[in-house]
């Protein structure tokens, strides 16, 4: 099982939430400052942004190997759209090994969404 932080369309109520079927929701979460969301053609992309002061809100899920494979396909890892990386989260998930999908494309000219994605 892998712990995954999701912050956009995979969250409960999001248009891609069905990809989380069979996985276990562990709770709402937030990154420390240093991360930011940007608009990417109708969905968000999270980047590392050292001067950010807010962090990003999302959810932590326990995902099995088959689910992780499906998420990697959805997020376009093979195409270089996103990359899956370990990140730190604030309590209650501080100190745990958590991964997320970071935007691997340029955000130049993209709208800054702040810390929370709302569809």
C-alpha cells in the first residue's frame, strides 16, 4: 500500500474521484508552505514554489498497487505530464512517507489557483 496526497480532481466529489474506488480515505491534509496550485486546462497542477506561504490542501489515501498503476496512467507519468514524488505534510500526517503528483510541465502563463482546488 502507498500513501498518496491528492489535491484536485481525485478528491472526494471530484470528476476523477471514481479512480479512487476501492482505496481507503485516511483524512484531509495540507502541505507545509512551499507548494502552489496552477490551472492546467481544467484541472490543477501542484508545483514546488519556495516563496509560497500557504501550502496546498488535499486528502491522503491509502492506495494498493493496482490503484497506483491506474493513477500513474491517469496522471500521465509516462508522457512526462506529472511526476510522482515524496513530500512532507503537516500533522496529522507529518513524518509519514507520502507521495503526490507534481506538475512536470511549464506553468508559464497559467493562472495561480492558490492553495485549494475547487471544481
